[in-house]
């Protein structure tokens, strides 16, 4: 209990030091009367304006889950939900997860490879996930109308980018849009 007095003295001294500290970067000294006098300025006023612009708050970035996504999550298998959450954590701004093979997903999540393939199939069937295959590695993109990671200005760009990925069925076969092909034949 005798250490409490020492602790209180240390805390009082810390409060005294913090109370005398100034937030400005100007240089001060304490004269004989105990008054703080300005000795010099740290920056010119024009430099202060430049510093304020440089240190301005960065653009806000978001990870958004939409309300419809919450309802859709209830219908997913547990393995599908785990894969979707994994992609949510791993995706970059713009919802892209690149360079992951099935074996890599197995090593990262610990889910059986058959369950991973089934989960990806379910996510593709519900159009929550699309992917492209590049050199035996897949570049996935989570549907930005389900989950979105990035700035609000890029949300529409991400949605357009998602449309460039091929839509797939439950067995991961690419679904061709017959209506689109018919229109292309006439033009």
C-alpha cells in the first residue's frame, strides 16, 4: 500500500507535464517570472496551409453489406458462407480476389476441397460470385450488390466490372446469354 503514494506523485507530475505541453510546433521558453514566451515559429503561415491540406482526412473507404445480402446469407450452406466471408476479408478495393486456386483455398480455410467446389458452385449459381481462370489460378469477384469494399464513387465502376466476368451455373460452366447472342447476330 505504500507504493500508492509514489504512484500518485508520478501521476501528478505526468499531469503537470501534459498540462504545460502545447499543441503548436512553435518554440517557447519559460522566463524568470514563469511566463511562456515565444522564441520562434516552426513554419511560415503558407506552410501551415500546405500541411493542413497534406494531412487532410483521407477519402473514406467502406465495406458494405446490403440488406438483401443478409436475407440471401440465410439460404447459403455453411461452407458457402465461410468461403464468402473469406473472400470478403481477402478482397481488395473493387471486390477482386486474385490468384487463388482451389488448393490454396483449402489450405487457407481448412475446408474439404469437395465442399469448396460445391460452395463456389452455390455462390456462382446465386450470382454472388464470378471468376476468370488465368493460368490455373482464378481471379474471383464478389458481387458488389451483395458485399462491397471500396469508396462510394467506385461502386458503379465495380458493378460494371462484375458484368465483365462470365456468369456461371452450379457446375461452374459458363452461362451464355442467348438473348445477347441473338441481338449480336442481328447487328
